C-alpha cells in the first residue's frame, strides 16, 4: 500500500483544537475562526455574517462549527446565508474541521466558520 502525504496547496488546514483555540496551518488561533480561500480571520460568531456573505462566490459549501456539541444556528443567520447562495452545513466544530480538511485536500472550494470547543 502506498501512502501519500496530503498537500493543501496555499490553503490552511485545521491541525488541531482545544479549549478556546484552534491550531490552523501550524499556528495558534484563539477564539472563533473563519477559514476561506482568501485566508484566516477572526469570526464574531452568529451576529457576524458580513464576511460569510462576502464568501458567497468563493465557496461551494460553508461548514459551521457550533462548538463542542452540534447545535442549530439561529434561523435568521442560516436564512441570510442561504439567500446569498451559500450551502451551509452545521455540525460540532471538531466534525466541521475534519470535513473542511477532507474537502480542502480534494481541492474543493470550501470554507469553515468555527466556534471554539
């Protein structure tokens, strides 16, 4: 069996997470994080939809990491994103990070907004 190292081109994978932080592209990021093809930025949570809406043409799917447990995003939040044409998938942050990394490794147009665990 041949094993190949996964490469992510210029995109940043989520390497790990812990209480209140994420390790992204080998660097520590504290608090909520937003990863898009344009790069990493802080995310303000459910009320901060502007950077997500700006990504509407950049990504085909946007994973929303809801923290340690799966939770439903507020209805108004989800409606705003879906009206902009964003495919939104909400799940616990660990699952969202893994899903993001898999699609990223396949070269897909993907983004993730993560609330800390």
